[in-house]
C-alpha cells in the first residue's frame, strides 16, 4: 500500500501494474569459469605478485568468495611503471598513429566477439543484472574502443592548428560500478593518443579487467602499453604517488578524489577527476507522466543506483506531486529484484557488504530525520547483499538523504512550485555531474538547462551515453571530460 492510497486519495487506473505477473526463471546459460586466481598483468605477461599475497573476490549475489586476486606491492608497481615507460619510449609512443589505430580496432572487435562471456563475468563479479551488462556495458565498451581507434590518426583534426603529442605514462584508478566500461573510458583514449597505461581496477571488481588483458595479448598489443595491477586503496595511493607517472586519471568517491588532488599538487603530474554526484530529475506538471516515471525509475534504480550520475533527487512540481508519486509507487512494486544472472532481473545485488552498510545507514538517517519511506515489498534472496528499491517523500533540502551521495537504489523526492525554485533546488548541492528535465515545452528545456550547474543534462530521457559525447562534472563532481573531442584533450599536450 502506498501513502496516497492509504489516505484514500484518488489514483488513475493502474496501467503499469504488473507485480501480479510472474515469470519463470530465465537464467543465463553461457558457460563461464572463473580462474582459481588472477595474477598481475605487467609487461604483456601475467605474473605472480612479488608480495606473494592474494585477496578474496566475492560474488555479491551469494556473499561467497569466488576467486583470488593478486595484491600488488611496491616492487610490482615499479615493474609496471618501468614497463609502461619503456613502451612509451620504444614501441607504443613512437608508433605511427595509423598503426595504433589498427590495434585499437582489433581490441574492439575481440571485445565484440567475447561480449557474452565478459558480460557474464561482469555480472558474477559485480552483481549487476545480466540484462545491463549484456545490453549496456559491453556494447559501450566496444564502442569506446571503436570510437578512439578512429581518432588515433586524426588527432590533428581534433586540435586544429596544434601538434598534439602524448603525455607519457598514465596512472588510472577506477571504481566498481562499471568495471569494464570505466577501464574502456580510460584506456581507449590514452592509447589512441600514444600514451601508455598502468590501470588499477577496484578491489571488489578486478576480474574483467584481467580478462581484458587477455584480449590485449590476443590483439598483440606491445608489452607494457597497458599494465594492470590489482589491490585496494593503498595500492591506488602508491600508484598515483609514483614518481614515474606523468598523468593521473581517477573515477570514484569525492573523498578519495580530494586526497589524490592533494597528493599530486606541486608535482608535474596532470590530473582529471570524475567524482560523485547528486543529480536532480526535474519533472514539470506538463511532462508526459508515464514516460517521466520510466525515466526516473531508470535514473535511480539502474545498476542498483551504483551510478555517479544517478538521478537520486526527484524534484516534482507541486501540482502533480500526489499523482506522480502514486504512479512511481506502482511502478516500483513491479521491479524484479534478485539473481543478477536471471534475464528478467531489473535490480541486482549491492556490490559489497560495505556498500550495503553505507546505504542502510543513510536510509536509517532518512527515517530518523522524519522523511517517509516507501519501499517495494518484494522478497529478497537469503544470502548475498540486497537492498529493496525505495524512495522517500517529505524530504527537505537539509536532510542527509537530500545532500549526500547514497550510491544505492534510494530516491529522495522533493517539490517545487516555479521554474526558478526548481533550478535553485537542483543547484543546491556540492555536486554537479548530471541532471534531467521532463517537460513538454522545448523552450523551457533550453532555459532550464542553461541555468543548471551540471556537466550532462538529459531532456525527456535519462542515462544516455555515447563515446562521442563528453561526460564530466562541475564543482565537487570533478574536472576534465571523458568521451568526445574534449575527452582526448586530457591525454595530449596540445603542442
Ligand atoms: P573509492 O573512491 O574509495 O574507490 C575508487 C577506487 O579508488 C578504487 O579502485 C579504490 O581502490 C581506489 N582508492 C581508494 N582509496 C584510494 C586512495 N587513497 N588513493 C588512490 N586510490 C584509492 O570508492 P569506494 O570506497 O569504492 O566507494 C565509496 C563511495 O564512492 C560510494 O559510496 C560512492 O558514493 C562513491 N563512488 C563514486 C563513483 C563514481 O563513479 N563517481 C564510483 C564508485 C564509488
Ligand atoms: Mn567481486
């Protein structure tokens, strides 16, 4: 029961109600086996860590360990950076740009060939629904390599009148929400511009980056052009602090981003940061409501809300608030939560126990501060890490759930009366990564978009991505862009 129904308010006919429909299980059947353990990828080879240490990687849908990952130490880092330097000076750096492009095309094609296997691995290791890893992550991963393969020998056109030159050895540290996609966003432009790479995946999702390394081997990529070292925060700290690094690219939490900015301050290192977000979806009274409900649902529950540009605040115009919330509640109840490897699953597992703890504690703060929780009543699996998709009404801009990034399937609903109040509330955040506008009126879209302080703004849609379109933030969401011509600028010296 939802609050407006409980209070006896009128609701429209239930067009989206599908909770009563049940589907037979439809498990992914593609056979995939994880390795017993994963080594470091240094100088074109898989090598055991000099530390001799491995850490457990867990399948979040079961909570059980499914493989071991090497923990890189100082000597391993030195070897990776040295190999990247050698490749920059001897092979990849001096190579003709058109030749570099051929390697990138080869990688892109191999990614397409192995897309199904990689999608299953991504889902097993990270908990996201197979439908998403199959239909969203993997196609975009390949698209990023294709896109940048095309740029490799056309950089003079990306920077007319300049002589763009590579920067050197880049350190790239990425998060766990889109493991392969974030690797692609970072590696493809770096290589296309002639740089070499030392990449560190997140500790909970290192598996697919190491399968990507196998693709690099198969494509014959010169040893050292990309090295992959695994480990947790300390390994990341040591990598960005390494004196052999020329550029640091980081995606993750604002807290760690600030620490990295402090660590590279005063050095020769260049830096780009893609950090947190607290995006607002603005729904005006004239918006097509069912489409807006779909967009809001996709904006926050996609990938369990583990999305930096998630539309985690809903600002809805007062006149339609009750109606909109009623429809949103009905749609929420139809979301299927459970086995990420089931093709019917909408919402998968929370990536880790720690992340589930952070989400649960923020939900607790919402209840404590007086907001009203509406959650789906679906059953959750008995093992693993799960969170029912939910939203809060009665949220004020001062509430923690309105200010802090939750990074989970939790939506905070607020209202506005006038367009200027909508803009003021949407901008009332330390973040500025993305925003959504829902209205029937084209002129309003342009007017509001020009006033929002956000790097990406979607109108009457949400979560659309393309390698040609730059992505990045304002304010504490970071600086620098990924994708498009703007994204290339982070990997060249303009000359
Ligand atoms: P995090 O920022 O701690 O981790 C991201 C990456 O940075 C990982 O590879 C991690 O090992 C590495 N890292 C951690 N500490 C480091 C340090 N001091 N120096 C260098 N590298 C370091 O993110 P998290 O702990 O996994 O998640 C915490 C919060 O971050 C989430 O709740 C969410 O709000 C936010 N987050 C944002 C994004 C994003 O895409 N913007 C992605 C993941 C998490
Ligand atoms: Mn894992």
